[in-house]
């Protein structure tokens, strides 16, 4: 098993300067990133990784690789993030290896300040669905500035508690049901059900 913790350092402007994800079982760092601010809206995370921020300090682009430890063999991923007028993340577009067309697109749906669902599709394949998720919350309990609940956020999981991806939900999760589909024929491959309780 693993017991991970985050260690974050901030600069004088309130921006993140260093992030370490530490595994206390194996006594090693699983992930580390130094944040170098090239400009106010451009942040380098490593030789093959960088972020772009908007005027509200929200992430608008993340450039990374499938395996940064093997840059010559890795795929290059460009994630573009778009926000709605309420300030929530509305759409995420993924471009792979310099593609000019969106390879994968996730659309997020909100109701009453809560992320209710997301759907990831392949636009070039007649918007074939590859992932969809439904989220439910304990709407009797209001929480403080918590964390993001994006079911498809594999690319940014180390950053979700420290970077700005728009407004956050105001109630705690009780359940997420995520369905994974075969991109070739649309058949259901797997269903993941995650329940949260005893806050």
C-alpha cells in the first residue's frame, strides 16, 4: 500500500514554487515539480512540462508527456481548459503529438454549483463516448474551499489541490459512477462505483 502526502512551497507572490508527493510507506518521493515562473502567466514544471494561466490565475493549458522520464519515446499531450461564465471548468480538449484537431474532449455539466456529470468523447470519430461519469453529493452539508471532483483528471492529479482549475463544488461527494467504453465500437468495458461517507 501507499500513504501519500503533499508538501507545497509558495513564493512571495502566493504562487506555488515546489510540489512533492511523498510516499511514507516506501520513504520516497513519488513525484516532484519545481515551478519556474517565466512570466506571470507562463510556468515551467520541467524540461517537457509547462502551464499557461489566465488573468484569474486559472490553468488554461498544460503541456506534458505520457512518460516524462523517457522524453524521446513519450507522447506529447496538450490539454486546453475552457471556463464558463460562472467560473467553472466547462471543457477540456486534449491534443496528442502536435495534432491540430482535438483528439479527446471532456464536457462538464453543472447544476446548483455542483459538478453533476462529465462526458469524454473522440470528436474525430463522430463524438464516440469513451468515458462518462455521474456524481452525487451530500447537499445538506456545505464545505469550505475543498478539492476538485473531476472524474477524468488523470493528467493533473498531483496539481488538483494546489492549482486553480476554476470554482470548486460546495458540497461533499457521496458517489461517483464512471463508465468506460471501447473507443472502437462503443461497447461498455467497465463501470467504477466509488462511494464516500463518514465525513
